[in-house]
């Protein structure tokens, strides 16, 4: 491997909750453009590519000067699309950046790649943010991660983990034990990524609906980098207004 690094953004038009999401306008520009241009600020990467199976997204990316690659339409997941594009790149590290994070911090991309390279035994890396407010542990929309002493992932869950048995009030747990919300960005060693889809199906993955559990259940190491970055994702059309407010706040702060 060359030691080179790539950021690949999987983007599909079909979405049960938000069809056409990558092309949804945010402050006058398609969301995929916001994601791409934020990622382009990250340092140390040799490739930045959108992986899509839809000509409309491909055309939108090329129209603003980005690089896009068409992938087969029958790929099962965004990770499969990332792997399909990565197979033709001479790189060591591939970062999978979701196409619904228009305010991604460029430093987060740099950190997740560096986190992977900091551990020779790790095949994947992700990021996590320490939880300080116990209110954040209520609900199951966010994945949580438990770490070992080397900041390797022990387990991911949508539940508040670990369970603090002797304290009934969940909101009090962060004052007693470190809790971490996972940030949904991943770095892979290319060789592992290309074989990831062929790993045996994971019962834990199916139960939690968290793809990264497939790696853990098959005995692989996921390194976790700690950050303060709090993502602003767009899952539904009504989330766009919050992103636009944040964009205005950032502009006013400059």
C-alpha cells in the first residue's frame, strides 16, 4: 500500500424517510455539496469521492466541480458502495463519511484516520464524544460505545451502556462513570474493507441494527478516537432548518 488516504461519501437517492436527501437544498446548495466541500478542507487526504448509484447525484456533484463514481444499484449498503470505489484506489486508509452530515468538521476526518493508524492491530476506527448530560442517555437514536483501556471498542449499543446497577436514575449515570456517544464516521484499512461484506452475518448487528458489531463479533479490533465534535445530521426534511440556523450562527461568529 502507498500510505495514501481517501474519503469516500456514499450517497443514494432512494430513502424511505427522505427520498432525494443528498440533493435537498440547504441555504441554496444541495446537501451533498456541503458535505463534499467541508470534507475537502481536511488535510492529508489524496482522494475525495462521492459513491452513488444515481445519475442525478452524479450530475450534481460534477456540476459543482466534485468527483463522483457510479456504483452498481444492487449494493446492499453504503459501506458496500465505499468498498466498490476503494478497490480501484492505491490507498491504505479509507474514511467512510455519511452524505447527511453537511456540517462535518474537517478535523474529525483527520482524527479518525490518525486513530486507525495509531494502532497496528486495528482494522477499523471511529470517533466518540463523552456524555456529560444524563438527558442524552435517554432514547435509542444514538449509538453508544464502551471502551477498554487502550480505547478499543468493547461493544456498541443503542442502549445506555454500561448499565449502572446500583443507581436507578439514568440521568445520574454520567457523574459516576464515563459514557460515550459514538460519532458515525469510520476509517478502514483498505484490505479489511474489501473483505468486510463477506464476513459472516452478525446476530448482534441484526439485533442492534449497528453494522460495526459485525467486525467485533468476528474478532476484529475497532480503535476509538475521542473528540468534542457533535454531528448535525439530516435524517428528515424538518432537520434542514436546524442546519441552516447553525450555518448562520457559524457565519455570524466569523
